[in-house]
C-alpha cells in the first residue's frame, strides 16, 4: 500500500509540470503564439459546443466569473474569440471561436499528438504496453473527478 501512495503522490506532483511541458514543447514545435492552458480549454469547449454563454464556459471549466471575464477580454483582444448578442435576447451575449483560433487549435492538437507519438516511439515495447494500459485508467480517473466536481458545484 505504501508504494501506491508514493506513486499517487509522485503522479499528482507530475501532472502540472507534464501539462506545461507538453504545452511548451507543442507551441515551440509548431511556432504557435503563447496560448495558455485556460485559453486552450476555452477554445476546445467553443470548438466542441459552438457559441455558448459565458456562464456555460465558467460552469464547464469551473472558473470564477471574474477570472473568466478577464480571460475572455484578453482572448477577444487577441482575435481568438468573437462575442455576439443573441438574436432572441439582445441583453445576452454568446461567445464563439474565431476562424484564426480554430486553425491554431487544430495545429496545436496535431502537433501535440505528433510530439507525444514521437516520445512513445522511443519507448521500449514493454513501456508502450504499460502506457496503453494506463490510458483507460486515466480516462476513468478524469471522468470520475469531473463527475465529482460537477456534483459538488451543483450542491453549493
């Protein structure tokens, strides 16, 4: 049991540095602008769901409204998103991904995939097998934590 706790601790400590390293390596490899992780998360949501209200983004990404407001302002200024008043209610605004941002996100995803595939190609066969076995577990972990945080947010 001590080994699993030690591995869990190490995994938790590696998550942030791993995300940042993949982001930085991908940006450099593709010559992408300095997109932050939260910006990429917003762009991915907008790409998947289409134009949505800022409140939907805040809920989905678990961001404070003030944090999201500042992020959306910077993204609008950078030409990454577009805001438009709703036809059915001029008081409400929806946010959509710009064509520039859609191209950047596609480049980011393709380059990130190549970067990870190149790393995996350098692993020994048994290490590749361990990685493949870990992916479903990581997917389940992600889903479990997402469900847990959504449940907690709905009961606050």
